[in-house]
C-alpha cells in the first residue's frame, strides 16, 4: 500500500518518483543479483555497488527528463524510461 500511495502522490503532484524497490526487485529477478550484493549486513542500507547502480539509474532518468523538457510536448509524454540494468562486477 505504501508504494502505491507514494506513486499516486507523485502523479497527483506531477513529481517523478524513482521506485528504488522496483529497481532492486528487477536487479534480483531479471538480472539475478543476490540480495547480499545489494544490501549490507544491517539488512537496510545499500552496498556501494547498489548506490552506484542507483545513482546511474537516477542520472539516466534525470537526463531523459531534461531532454524531454526541451522538446515540444506530446500527448502521453512524461513517462520516465525504465532504469538500465546494473553493470555486474
């Protein structure tokens, strides 16, 4: 329920929401990244690898948003692209 609420508020306020949980879930399910590579031992905070991947995804979305803001508006425009797959080490 909380993730849905955050997405709804972002949409209502016309503010992009970067869904970190969805990104990490995709890393695990789509890319086979183990949770131990994403989260440190406290079970809460990201590893350096995850922060790097997250920062790259945020940068890509910001760049896409800036590029989109400089183009003429089209109906249905505004959706941010899917985050890129993380680079495996």
